[in-house]
C-alpha cells in the first residue's frame, strides 16, 4: 500500500517486521558494503562465524524456472543460475542490483544471471522502462540499458529513456519501433504470469538454481545459497553431467507452481485511548455518534488524497460523524510545520477548514509568501495572521499534537482513529464506512440504554479499548533475534562513556525514515539523561545519490568536534545535500572550512564509511535506520515506546548486575 509513512511498528511485532525488511517487501534490504573484493571477504567470513543463526533458512523446494528467450549475462557453463524478477522503478530492486553485480564479480564464470520483467502496477514508469530495456536488447544492448535504468530510477520519463538509448548508441528509429512491438509487451506479460505462478508477486525475487530467495537481502544470504547450490552442481559435473546441462538437470523435476498459500489471519486494528483537545479544529457535532481523529501533514501527498474521502464522510454522515484534525508535520517536509502553524492562525480567525483546503490544493507552494497570499485570498486579518507566524504563537500546539500522535503510534501520515480504532493511510471511503457503521450501531445501543449524547465518545472509546484483543502470548510470536556484539569503535558518540545502555544506530542522511527517528532519539536523551549513550554509524544506501558525501561531511565535522551539529543540519536539510550545501553548512557551524573541504576532496573518510556499511551488512542492518540497543536489534523509525521497552529492560538487567556485584 502506498502511504507517506514508515508504518507504525508495535513492540510485539518487531521481529515480524524485521523479517519483512529482510524479505524486501516491507522495508527492503540492501548490501551497501565495501567496494573492493578484498574488503568483502572478511565481512562475509565474520558473518559466517559470528552469527550463522541470523540467516533466514531457504525453502529447499526447487522450481522449474525456464530461462529461454530472456536476457542473460554469464557463461552457459555456469554452475549456478540466478533468475531475477525485477522492476526498474522499485528502489529495492536497484539495491539488489548492486548485490548481484558484486556476486558476478566474486563468482565469475561460475555464475549466470537471467532477467525477467515484473513491473508492478503502482510504479507508472516501470513498464515503459522494461520495454525500453527489451527494445535495447533487440539491438544486443539490454544490459547497457539495464544499467542506465537502475542508475537513473528517478528519471524514467519518455525523454530520459530516449536519451539513454542515444547514449548507449542505439539505432533510435528501430528502438522506437520496437517499443511498440506486441512481441515485447507479450514477453513482459508472460514474465509476470510466470512470477505469479511461482509465488513471486513482489520485487525483487530471485530463483537460484530454482530455489526462491525473496527481496533485496544481504549479500551473505545470497552467498550461503549459491555456495550450497555450487556444491550440488559440482557433484553433478563429477558424475558426468556436462556443465552446460547442469541447470536443466537441476530443474527438470522442479515444481511448476507455488503451493497455494493459506488465507492470512485477519488482525484487528489497533485501538487506543484518543483525547480530543477542546481547541482542536473539527467539523461535525460534538455529540456525534462517531469521532474520527486525524493526524495529518499539509505537505504529505497521501494526506491530500484523503481529502475527497473526508468530504464524502461529511456529506453522508452530517449529524453522526465528527472529524478532528491534529498535526503531524513530518521532518523531511520542509514547509509542513510552518503550514501547520498557519492553519492554526487561520483557525484563530474561524477559517481553519477553508485554509486547510487551500493548503492541500497547493501543496507545492507552502512557503511563507504563499501562506500569506492564501490568508489574503480568504479575507483573513493578515496583520494578525502574520503576527501569529512571526511570534511562533502556535508552535507549541503543533508540537504537542505531533508528540501526542507519536505516543499513540500515529508517527506517519495520514493516520486516523475512528472512536479510537486505528486506520492507517489514505484508504478508500468503504474502509471508513465499515468502521463508521459499526460504531453507529454501538452508539445507538448506548443511547437506548440512557447514555447522554455528550458522553458518547468517551464511552465508545473506552469500550473499544476494553474490547480490543489482547496481545498474543509470548510463544505465539517469533523470538527476538539473538543479541549481537556491536562495537562502538571510532563512531561519534553522544552520552556518558559508562552509560548502562548503548544504542548503535546505522543510518543514512538522505533516508526520510532516518530523519523521522531523530526527534525520538532526542526524547530518549531528555528522558534517560546519563543512562543512555548513542553511537552513530553510516549506512549510505546506493539509491541515495548524496548520502555518502553527507556521511563524509559529518565525519569531517566530527574531526573538528562538531559531528552532532552537522548531523542535525543534514537531517534538517535532506533535500540539499549537494557539495555546495555541505560546504555552506560547514561555514554556518564555524568549522575550519579549508580543512573540511580538504577532507572531502581527499575522500579521507571513505574507508571508515565503507567499514561501517560492511559491519552493518554483517549484523543484518542493511536497511535504514537499524538500531542495536545493547546488541538487541530494533528496525525502522519506530515510536518512542518501542525504544523505551528495550531500554527499560536493559536498565533493569544493569541494575540487577550492579546489585549482584555489591
């Protein structure tokens, strides 16, 4: 589902989400380790020695995956064949492409790679890109176009595709004609049908000598399976099977389709006690049978998509539903917080909803001048409006909303609570209607039994919380991943050296989910004081063009004693991480700019960044952000409570150890 958030993660499903990230369907995985072959071996060996249990077992089932007619790179005598189903607009596929190229480098002629197309329906440019690659293949340049597409995932429009075709020296007239060829469209359709038949509905999906490996997993997971299959293939060759026939021999009795999956168990939505501030903007009567509390962000495109649904609710349930608006401006939306304050300034003058509609209708123009223009267009007292923004009058209110949202798990946007029942994302009207109708039926029963209309929301919210299913027993969920030894090393650290709890963060300055967790880490620092220290390690993802340079800039600032100041600058300006901006931030922080520039020019910290990334990959922290709390894994931009649960447990252990030592 497309939505503007890293979905709220509940503590009792941390591990399930970790597995989801490993699979690549939820959060994806990437190998972004060292660039040289000599650096890669120790990390792989360390992974095998230090944490063999961390690898996810691979199903032994062999599938019959044909390769005829598909783009292929590698020798026909290769003992291991990887068939990849991929999507050129999928960020996890681009991450996996880096891993596949590294595998080709490491295994040489022993490995063959076959590409099949699975452009996903919610990626509008994935299919045109697939056609562009196949059309290039008609002129023998599939892999050249393949490389161009993954290197330029944000530029897959028609003009860019044509530019790439020109750059790799294609006959443009023939290429354009082939783009419209039914043969290529049919090939994509057949690939997608095969992917579905084999149970590979997400991307990327790999079949290694017929065995299914799903998602952009760490390179060690690939190597473990490749090495296993290599041994089998070598045994076949020793038994007299020609190398060129090994793949056919292995898959000849393979399964032709995946076994039907059991219907997924339906999980009840989260239910929370949700307060409604008296001064919050709302439409609908206070005595409504249903109260929907929305946490939203004026710069979030998915929040604007929810607008028509809310309008439909207002039309269909004018007396039965109240909608309350609360603010959750996301840190990577540069103008969201100011827009939220501006909406409150309009609310002060009784025009919140009109201003709300203006902002969502003009999401790309939320700078100060535009906000003032909207105030004027709506006939507000502009002097009063400007004074409110100048004074920061509503800053505390916006921050209080944001904190309240994070406390109940609404750290992404949009998130709704229908009488306390959570509904995440810009969902269709029918999803709301089902919950609304259920809640109206409950309200009617309470009214019939004598409950006053003004007491309805409090009673229904409390009733829903009380009736929510209990958390599954401990044995019902997978156990937490094993505790791992994670050294701080030479990483920048904030907090006392002897703090009983150490959080090692693997992060990426261009990753929006990493920036979302920054306020949470500040809350931890405030609440736990000297009991927690935080170490920062770099895991710049390959799809983020400026992430590695930003990491180098942070370490160059660290060399001058200002890592955390630069850290905050970078996360506050994620859309401006080019070299000129990095130099500007160094100047603003009063660094020795000449020394800073020299460090970047010389790639002084490249080895340290690569070492961090390699360590992250070894530990399974290939997606960002990933945290190790006294060696315990916590994945993603999770809410404060998820961190607190682990921190409190670790503090309790530390206290027990201290008591025993007395």
